[in-house]
């Protein structure tokens, strides 16, 4: 209020000391149209305006001196200190396993046996089902009987030939017949083996798709699904810009939102091929699955540490402003001298990477600087501020 009355008094003094005459003189000069006189009058008024401005500044300083409890902006500060800064790449991927297989038959026929049920644990090589072989087993038995006769004939003919008894042709014919039957049996055994469905690896029968008595065809009829949950991994695409930092054996933090668990993993393979369609490369992250709670196709969030600064200065992104030239700045409190008041000074800073709400400051701030946090948007450079959080 005193400041308002002072301005009125100065203005009144200026008017009473010739303001009226000055107005008349100005009108006369403008009517005369003399450009030299007009410019001279303008310079005279500008000088008076400057003088009044200097007088007002002196008045303001005196008011500030006489009113120590004037209204000062209230702020809070944070003290710049060194900390370890870890930057993470956030990715998303799906859980998969190479031991997830739908079993198809290799032989056409009727599925006469299904020896397992859903949820059953099986070992590699265990018989899961059988297909009716259409009499191949009987043919195999007959061939084996014939093979014994051919073997006996061949062995006898060989002994005679060794004694120079009989002809070489007889010996070669028995030998050829014996070898041909051996190969026929091997071929038929392979055909019979295709009618027996065995587990390709240790695992669990997740789904029995085709029931006993159904007619099945090679490559068309799905018999059952077998899964092994002990060799799980996450596959995802990584932008090519991270090809130098996302490498094999890099540690990964794996989060499963559905399960509500977070575990540590490791990149077991990093691809060497850049997909030209989306400029990414694939990685595989091994997933420990001791309790089998992690299932194939489960969504996972990955955090891969690609950058560490052990001596970083971190500040909240929310306190950073930007000027018309695109430069980022913050306010630093100076001249407190142990009191709760100081002067706010604008400091241009250079920033680096961000993680969450924090950003790395590369230049402009030193350890120990007191940076204004709350209230920074409403103050001006070199303005006196009062600190609350001391």
C-alpha cells in the first residue's frame, strides 16, 4: 500500500511541476509540424521517463529495506549428490519352449491304443499310443522264419564252397537271398516302428487330441501335445540401435504381471540377423521355472540394463524448464549463508538419459548445489526466495 501511495505522489509531483504547460507546448509543436522540434520534444520526455524509472527503482529498494518481512516466494530444494544411475531398456516378449510338440502319426490306420492321459508325466522313449499295423507284425514274423532258413542254407553252402564242393553260382545265390531277406526285415521293422508312438523327450502330456478308435493319417491327424517346462525362454525383438549393449550373457529383470512375480534371467542368445522389415534382432532370455508356474505364451516384461554411471547427478524431470532457444535450465539457490533465504539463479544444464521420473545431468550442476524443486515455475532469475524444507 505504501508503494502505491509513493507512485501517486511522484506522479502528482511531476504533473504539478509543469505537466500542464508541457501538454500545451506539445500540442503547439505537433500543430507546427516541425520534425526537428518534435524529435527534440520526444527526447526531452524520454529523459524524464528514464529519470522517473530510476527514482522508482530507488524507492523500491528503500521499501525492501524498510520492510524485511515482505512477501517472498516459498520454495523447496534438493541437494545435488552423486548416485549410481542404471538405465534400462523396456521390452515385452512371450514365453516359449523348444520342448513343446504336437505329435503326428507317421502311419495311416486306426488308433487302437492310447496309453497316456492328460497331465501324465512321461519319459523319453515311453510308448504313448499304437496304430493298427494292418498285419505288418505277422508279415515280419514270417520273414524272420524265412530268414532263419535262408541263414542255414547260406551257412551250409558257404562251408561246401570252402571245401571246393558245389558251384560258385549256388553259393552266391544263397548269399544274395539271405542278404535280401535281412534288408526286407529291416525295412518292415521300420514300418512297424512307425505304428508305435513314443515320447520324443521327457515331459508332460498336455492334451490328448485324438481318441482311441479314430482313423489317423500321416502329417494330418494331431494325436497329442507333449510339453517340457524345464527349458523355458522368452523371445523378443530388440531395436537395432541397442545391438552393442544388448548382448549374450547380459542380465535381465523379468516381470510376469499375471503371476505377480519378478525374477532374474540372462540373455542366452542374441541374433546376428537384422530384420529389414522392422530393423530389429531377436534375443532369447533363459527363464528358470523350478515350480512350473511359468507357461508357454505367457506375456513377460523385460528390463535390460544397457548403461551404468556410478557417479551420476540425478534430478526430477518435472523441475526442468526450457527457454526460447531450446536450452534446458533449473534454478539454483545461492547466498543463503546459513539462513532460510537466498537468491534463485537460472542455470543452463545438459541432460543425458532418463529412467522413470529421474534424468541424468551431464553439465551445469555440481555436487552440493541446492536446486529449487517446488515453486520453480513461479520465480524469476535473481529473485529472493524462502526455503521451506530445511
